[in-house]
C-alpha cells in the first residue's frame, strides 16, 4: 500500500486551524506564506509560555518554505520532515489551552 503523499497545501489545510488559534488569529491562513508567518508567531508564543516544541514549529516553517520552492525529490523529504515537526502541534495546543484557563 503506497504512502499518502504529503503536500504543502495538505500540511496547511491539516494544521491551519490549530496554528491560527495559537497565533491568536481570527481566521486560519489560506496561503503558504500566511501559514509560515503564523507558525513563526506560534513558536514565539509557545517559547514565552515555556512549552516544549516551539523549536519544532520554527523548523517546520523553514522546511515548508524550502519545500514550496523545491521541485526535486528533495521536496518530498522536506515535507516529510515538516510533517514530523508538526506532529506535536495538537499536544502543544492542548498545553497552551490549559495554561490559559
């Protein structure tokens, strides 16, 4: 069974709502540039809050940015690494939510 292909747009769609919540944005990003900007904001918020994983979000933003401009097989590797960096986003959102209440 072939693995599901990871795309830049797929990562944005999958994580846009959580990222917008953590970035204190009223709407999720719909563009790659907007998503990367929100990821940077989120990483900063989480760092200030002392939540482990903010470095992963900075890495994901960098990897997605590189992948958006890459056309070779390297793109797939970059996106797989970005997806791994974003795996903990839900847990980070939960922890952030717990701190806010």
